[in-house]
């Protein structure tokens, strides 16, 4: 243990042990207390307590914060309380230290069941889609039973079977690894399944027969079931359409030798326990998941908020924004966001990306967020400020004239929130959210990416 050279002797005389790094600890053996030095010991403890109080204030209720002066402050105060419990100054130090300990432990909240009802609703919805998808999958297998290959592996040898023999035959492929087994071939983009010894299938994924159902599964995850996260293994039902020789190698050089395999055109994708999606070129998209047309009606009953009032306050809009995320109300989520930040396709893609991040956080990090209303700050960015002290010196006509010259008013509000986990413990420090209002319009959120 290295002792800091500067002022080290003075520190030791004062009963203070200083050590480099973050592992400084209070050494009680050198902090002796007597009646003659009691006042100086109280002064020393007060100094460390003041530094500890500043650290607690900076943490703003966040748990896990590193308090560098905590041990020094609490160690001294503990010894002072044991030596002079009736001293008024010591009692005051104890009370302040107790407040610091509680504050440093983080804000703790009793979790109301209403805060987590969205998770229960989502689980019930997931069960619905899992059940209807399982039935739809069984029905599809039964409908294709006569033309289905009963034995998938070893793959029928192309030396024994011609394309005419195999074309149109139905195959059901389990444990299809995507994107792990994705590769670009000379005639298209595929996922390889199987082994070189038992033979392979190449599932074509560059056409709508794959992309339609794949996008439908993504919509399901965003609208219904965050627990699914990213799918790594799929079950695919498809139709053999061709015979191809490709190198199933995703590397840039593609040094693996080529393989002759049956090419499979997807018909449907299935994620057991979650959802089934089918290729459907007659619908709104080229793919749909089972009961997709019922999602809106099934979710409508649980929405806490369905529309945004024109006179919504910044604090209330942030609260609505949170409920839109928790309850998977994507349309309401969009209505909270400044239109200027979702104008073009790139911006819209970013909004969808951050929607996914918000979903993951409300399922893995925190369950609810509170607003520190007393921390809200509003200011005028452009135009005339109706609350300006200037109005005291101007009559109504003069104010109106200046307002017209300044043009349309633009305001900004900053709202502070903090989130809690399932145990009611605050997660991290409070976060600021920025909102904007133009003219006589309503408030919109500009910093929609911010976590809670």
C-alpha cells in the first residue's frame, strides 16, 4: 500500500489515511478521540461528510454509485457517536450521515401491480398467437401430407433422383439457422441446411417467398411479443424448386468446395411457441403472420391512453410516450414524436430501431418510470416570450408589435425521469427528455431515443 507523499505526515497526525486508487479505507486505529481533541475530530468528520453529501447529491438516487468519501465519513462519525453520543454536533452528524446512507442506496419504490400489467397482457397475447399458430402449422402439414418427403435426411441423392422426380415435393426443415448459415451463391442468396455427408438443402431467401414471411415475423415481434427477441433458429416448410451447385460459404473468398443441393422455395416460417408466418402475395404485404388482422382489436382493450390531447403538457406527453412503449401502441408512439424527426425513410427506420430498443429495456432493465415534475424547465428558443420581464415595461400594443416582428414562437421543454426495476430500485441517474412546441401547436418529443 503506497501512501501519498504530499502532506502524508500531516495526514497521519490528523488520523487520516490516504491511499491511491479507489480502495481508500478508513483506518480507525489512528483516529483516536479524547476530550481534548473532540472538537477537531468533529471538524474532520464534518469535512468528509460534506464531501459524501455532495457525492450522494450527484448520484441523484442512482444505485451502484461509487462514493469515495463514504468510508472516511461514516467511520469517523461511528466512532464519534460511540465516544460522545449526547453531543449535539455529533447527533447532527449522525442524522446527516443516515440520510446519506439512505440516499446512496438509491430511490426505492413499492411496485404497484399496475406498473407490470403490460407484461401480463403481453404474455396472454403471446399464448393466443402461439396456439393459433400451432393449429395453423398442423393444418398446413396435414394439407401437404401426400406430397411431403417423410425422410428429410439423408437428402435424396441427385444421382438417383431427377429434378422431375423432386420438383414440387414438400420438405419441412427444422433448426434452420439464419443468419448464421446465410450465403451468397452464383445464382442467388440462400441458407444451407444439412451436412456434406448426408446432403444439403439450399433455402432461397432473396425472393418474396422468404422476405414476406420474414418481415411478418419482425412485425409480430414489434407489435406483440418482445420475449421472442431475435430468432436464431427457424422451422421452414418449403417446396423443392430446382437443383443447384453452390459453395455454402459465407466468407468473402468462398474457398469451401461447392455442393449439389436441392433448392427450396419457402412457403411458411414457424417459430414454435411464438408465431407462424406465411407467404401471401394477395394481402397488404407479401407475408402475414397468423391472426395479424386481429392484433389491433386484441390490444385495444388494454391501452391506458389512446390519443394525445391538444393541450397536453410536456410531463403528460412523456408519460403517454412511456405507456405507448409499454403497451406496444406504435401508432401512439409515433404521434408523440416530432414530425420533423420522422419525415423520410431513413428517419422512419431509425424510429423503428429505437422502438425496438425501448421494448427491450422495458422487458429487461426497468418496468416503469417516474417524472420529476419539479425539475421541468421550459424556455423560448425563437419568438417573443410572453413570460418575459420585458412585459412589465411594455403596454399591450407594444407587446403585440414586438411579437409580430419576432415571428412564430418556438419553445423547448426538458422533462426529467427516472426508471425503476422489478424490485422498485432506481436504475441509473435521472434522464432528461427534450420536447418542442411551435406556435399554437402542441408539444412533441424530439429526443425520442433517450432511455428512461
